[in-house]
């Protein structure tokens, strides 16, 4: 038994010794190591490029973030400033409107004694318009005066350019010395216009000049009043009495209604209609005796 066991162990020792692999070839190891080094070098180079690009993008992103933050801060400051400026601008706009209205009011107050005469043939006044109109106005409108004439400060043609031959005559602006005289002239012009508006075409003198007397207003007021021209035409077609009050308020007499814009009267003027009474025979005889045609506003001076 001992001999047999020893033989068995020797056989196993020989078998074990035969299973051990041989040593690897040094050249193969060196080649594999060189290959691994090359792969690592290539990967490191690629990764280094990617990392460098990432660093550049990170720097740019940080710069963009900083600029965005600066922009946000500037926008906040701008919004705050704009809010404050908007309040100031609104205040200044209101101030400008108030001052414009005050200047326009002062201009119209300076024109209170003025009358604008339209339709008078050119050069009728001659070389001395003040002297001419001092006598012509009371004679034409049948206004009573103490000395047979009215006292005027000035009389001149407006600054509008002269029209061609046969065109509309240049308006004449007359300044009265007394506001009361101007009031009486406008009242007389209104009465004469009312009388002529009730005459038939056959009773009118076709050769008589159509002369109109108007209050002298600033350009702003004239523009506001001009907006009612179409409405006034329609009211006249409906035979409705109206008055255009200063500065630009349309008053319809039958309903005692007042309108500050043409849009407000659109529905009203369609529903209402009042026929004016026919002129009496005395009115027609008086108009024929005067031989006048006059157009004047149905208003009183401001």
C-alpha cells in the first residue's frame, strides 16, 4: 500500500507539471503594450480636443450669461425709467394741451372785436378801407349810429393768397373800436340773413353780391367749426333751426339740444324735423326795397 500510494502521487506530480502553460513570447507582449499605448495616446488626443472645445464653450456660455444678466439689469433700469418718463410725458402732454388751449383762448379774445366779411368785390373799399367800412357797414346793415358811422381800429384783407380773375374775393377783416358796436353789427347781420333765408328764389336779386359777416376766430376754432358743415347742410334741408355756439357747439333750437361733435347729432337730426314759417308779405317788400342778399351765421359772438 505505501508503495502504490507513492507511485500515484508521482504520477499526479508529473501530470500537474505537464499542465503549466509555457512563458509568453516577449515580442508579443511588447507589441501588445505598444498597441495599447498607441490607442491610449489617440484616445487622449481626442479627449483633449473635446475637453478644449468644452472649455471654450463654457467660457462663451459664461460670457453670454454675464451679458444676459447685464441686459436684464439694463432692461429693468430702462423699464423703471420709462415708467417714470411716461408719467412725466403724460403730465407734459396735459400741460401742452392746457397751454395750447390758453393760447388759443387768448388769440380768440384778441379777435373779439373783429368781423370777417366775405363776398365783398375786390377793391370796393378803395385806398382807405377804414373810412369806407366806417360808413358802408351801418348803411348796408341799417345800423343806427350817432354820427352816421362806426369807429374802427383797422380794416384789411386777410393774408390768404389772391385767387385768379373771377374767383372768390379776398376776405376782409374789420376791427371795431367798441365791442358793443361789433355786437350790434352781428345782430343786424343775423336778422338780415334770417330774412333772406326765408325769401323765395324769384324774390331775390340775382345781381346782388352775396356778402357774409362772420366772427373772426383762430385757425383751431375754425377747423372745429368746419367739421359741422355737412351736418348744418342736412339740418337746413330738414328746415331745422340751429346755432353754432362758440367755440364749436351745435345747438338745435327745437329740442334745445347741444352737441360738441358731428357724430352726436346723427341720430337726432334724422328723427327731428321742424318746418320754418313762410315769410310774410311785409318781409318780402322790405327785402326787395333793400335789394340785398346776405348770408350771416345764426350765432352771437363769443
